[in-house]
C-alpha cells in the first residue's frame, strides 16, 4: 500500500512538471508574437484624446496622473508585496511619468 502512494506521488510530480514545461514553452512562444501593430500609436492617441475630453472627472492627463497610475498599477499587481522587490519597482520608476506622453 505504501509503495503505491509513493508511485502516485511521483506520478503527480511528473504530471505537474510536464504541465509547467508545456506552459513555459507556450508562454515563450506567445511572447515572441507580441509585437505592436501599425495602428497602436494612433489608437493610443485617440484613447488619450477621448479620456481628456469625455471622462467624467475633469482631470488632465499629465505627469502627476501618470505617476498615480504607476503607483496604483504596482499596488494592484502586488498589494501585499510578496512578488516584487523594491529594486524591481525602482527599475521601472524612470517610466512612471511617461504614460501621459505615450497617450499623446
């Protein structure tokens, strides 16, 4: 009986490893296909203009808003600070005030 549970345990690990490898391989293949299309720059401009004109909060899209979005984004991704180190967040800090520029 005990030998049977060990083989089942090993089989579960083997299946988990196979799934992890399959997911890892497929995610790297998908990442290679992620390239911006020709319409993305214009689409981001249109989105920025629509937000500036028609959003219910009359808030200008500027560096202050970009930094607030940056902070909220990382807070939403890792609210309990389990995944990102401070160094990881600081590595992106130079882009914190550039979101508004990307929407223009």
